[in-house]
C-alpha cells in the first residue's frame, strides 16, 4: 500500500508488489538507470523515480493526455519526442503540479503522490523544470542569480541577515564550473548569449539539488558548439540526477539518449533506443517521415 505524502514530506516505507510493465510499450521499466539509488530523502527502492499510470487530461473535451503510462528510472536520461500537440508540455505540467489529471496516478519515488501536492511542494521535493525560454534575473550578475537560487529561507528577514557560508560559496563555484560560466561570474545575466542564459538557468536548477530535471527544448536557438556542450553537460548530470528532456532536434537526441519515448495524441506510441523508434513504422508515419 502506498503512503500519501504530507506537506512535510514524511517518507514512510511503502509495501506493495512491483508495478506491472508499461502497457503502452512494455520496455520502459527496463530503461537504463533502474536499480540505482536516488539521493537522500526519496524512497526509490524499486529503482523508479517517476511513475505515471493511466494519466488523462482533458481541456474542453479535448484529451491532451490519454491513459498515458510512463516510468523513469533513477539516474536515467530519458528523451521525449513527438509531433506538436502530442502532449509533451501537458505531461510536464502534470509532473510539476501545474495541471491536475482527470484520471490516473503520478508518483515521485515510491511515496510522494504528485496529484495531491502543490507546485511549490513538488519543487521542494526535488523536481526542477526548465522552460524553453530562459528565465533569469537579467539585471543581476551570474553569481547573484545562483545565490538567489539556493535552497535557503527566502523570507525578507532571513534574506537581509543572510551571509554566504564557505560551503555555499564552494557550491556556487562548483556549479559555475559545471555550466562553464566561471569567467562570466560578475557579468549581468542580461549580457549573456542565449546559450549562456540557458546554461545559467540550468545552473540555478542545480543549486536546488533536484533529483529529477525536466528540460523543455534546451538546445533551441543554440549554436552548434553550445549544443555540443549541452549534450556533454546532460551526460555528466545523468546518474547523479534523473533527466527528462523534451526535444525536436533528433541529432541532439541521438547524442544523449539512453531511452526514447515517442508521444502521439496524448499516449505513448513507442519506446526504446533511438534506433528502435526510428525504425518503428508508426513513428515514421506520424512524426519522422521518410
């Protein structure tokens, strides 16, 4: 029996039989990353960090998601592809609490019921989302953006009294190196290139120590060099974090994907390696073309 999360995210043991395989495709539970352990505080004893079962979402009679099943393993890098209108954005909205499903189950780890949590609670529990258009504080420096993104008390009084500890400074330095913005540490974010703003926003997410990162078309508008670095970055983050990447750039997908899920009309059309889904006749018909 699963345990519903409280507002304080008290994680109690869950006792229930293993979940049935994904009925949409059947391969998702075997994805790379299953069996690893997540970070402290999240129960992932079955090796799955995200479980979506029979998720449906309707808008004025239109089914944006239709009995969708999806499982993402701990430490996995999953790519989500599909035509416009397939339900990719709605899927991320459900995971982050922005949209409530009309039917189905959504679990983060084994015990956190995402359908009963607010957007803030979900973010605090360890799910971070990056939208396609970067959202950084352009008047502030790169350093100040990362400083604001820390997991700290954001009340006015606490902010006025806040002084960075050595550990916090080290963490910012570590993230700056990870996103290759050390040389731009004092530059106003508004003066960064489009790609650098994308990297800064990813860095701001990393300051929250998320266990699951949702990334929406992260390389849109990037140069070839920036796209190549993004691929390297995501492959380095996978394992320590679980990543779900929504992307249309098939070259980029091919350079990073452990496992690919294809959405069509709100359901999973196919899953597997990129080569497997590229050879799927239905995927060719509705998305890739010949």
